[in-house]
């Protein structure tokens, strides 16, 4: 599979990453990804969100462009995973704090 | 001094708090507040930001409305402080992660 373009670890920007997290749907996607160790398919059927495929696709792009996720593509298939190590390197503790929200 | 209206600790919302952090000016304000233990004055002269008083006032309101800060008022004077304990209770580690950004 090929990896879609994404910012380098050094180019990760805190404001941009926070903006990517600051949306209910994207937060749900990030939490779903945080709960598994392997990449997940991008389809609407895989997530507990009530949005169109186009809107979901937009959210995946925001997550990828901000550096929160990596997207792999093979034909029409897309797999997404969190950039845990890159985020931990640049913003220690941030992903854990966002995902852990005890008040969900 | 009287305290301006703000959400209760139980009403703090992660998406709203993340949105409040997700701005370069507000991030700078939060970091300035994190660096001191007492409330700070709200004036533009006190912070390393190049914006108008009106814009700064807007940013303080976003921070207060989201529950990131408490504002105290006495006549025309305004003092602001971080709601460290409330944020730590609801979103453990989040404020530290946002303030600590080693890549500033």
C-alpha cells in the first residue's frame, strides 16, 4: 500500500493538531483508532458516527493533514492509523489526555 | 472582586476546551497564565501578542466561556487565572501537555 502525503514529524503544529482534535466526530474517530493496534478501514460502517461518506472522508483528511493520522491507500481501499509515536515525540501526553477523557 | 459567569466544572466540554486552546494567541495567553501562580491583568501590555484590545478581549471571553480561565472583575479592572484544578479534574494531563509543547 502507498502512504498518502502527510506532514513530517518535525512539521507537526500544536495549534493544528488541537484543531483536528477539537471536533466531536474527529474525537470519536481518534478514540476508535486509539482502541486498536492495527490500521482501521475508513468506511462509515466501521465507526459510531452518523455522517455521510463524504463528510467522513473530509474528517479523515483533516486528521491526516494535521499529522494526527497516517492513511494508506491501495486502489479504493483506505486504512488509517494514529501517529502515536510522532505525536508522543512532539506533544508528550497530549494524545493520552485527549483519548482518556473520563467524562465521555 | 466579582467573578464573571463561567461553566461549572461538571459542564466542561472537551471539544470546547480543545477549541479554546487551538489558537496561537490563546495558546500564548494560556502559557503566560501557566507561568505564574497569581491572576494576571487582562491588558494588551501584559502579553506578547500583537493584537488590538478588542481582539484580546474576545480571546479572554473564549477562554472563560470554554472553562479554561476564571475572570475576576472590579470596576474596569479584569484579572484572569487558569482553572488548573478544574481542568486537571476533568481532563487529566491536558493542560500540562498543551503548555509543555517543547517545540515552541
